[in-house]
C-alpha cells in the first residue's frame, strides 16, 4: 500500500514522472519521450496512491501547442483517475511560486535552473528539467495533501 506516496507528472514532448513519499523522500524518478501513460503506469506499484499532481501548462496563444499539451494532461489524468488516484492540476506559476519562491514573471530558463538546483540541493539528485519538475510537483502535492487534510 502506497498511501504515503504522491505522483508528480510534468507532461510534454518529454515527460517527467516521480514518486515522492509524504516524508519527502524521492522513491523513483524517470523521464520519457512522448510515452502513453497507460503503457507507463503498469511498470510502477501505484496501488493505494491517492494523489497525483499533473502540471496543467499554460501555453499562451499557440493553439496547436496548447491542444497537444491539453491532450497529454488529459491522458495522464484519465490513466490515473481510472486507477482511483485523485489528480490536482496546478499551473506552473501556481506550484513554482510556492516551491521555488519566485514570481509569475520569472523567465522560463531561470525557473528550470532553479528547479534543477533545488533537486540537487534537497535530494542530491542530478536531474533534467522534466524530472526535476516532476519531483517538485510531487513535493508540492505532499504539502497540499497535508494542508487540505
């Protein structure tokens, strides 16, 4: 039973995936290129996991990119909810402002660097930007789970 685990997902062309315990321990972290969550999830024991955090990206005015990301977010949400996992869908600004202590106007490259550095400092992990975001999304989820009860 993994009720003390939160899943973090950074969907996109490259997808970051992480499992983080409520004790703030990284259980696993991976990055894939454009994988189907219905093919990925059977490789992990997520029985009993009750919360996943999927970044709900805001893409601006590029409708093609926005639709592609929205589909990926929806597939992850469907795959997880079909397994009984409740999903939170914060925007990047929402979780990054709390986790990285930055403003919504912080440039993307700076956000990525800060996420990678924070994962190195907290966990001793050298991660790419996608895995770092997934870990920190899950970490944000542990805090939200405790806050919301």
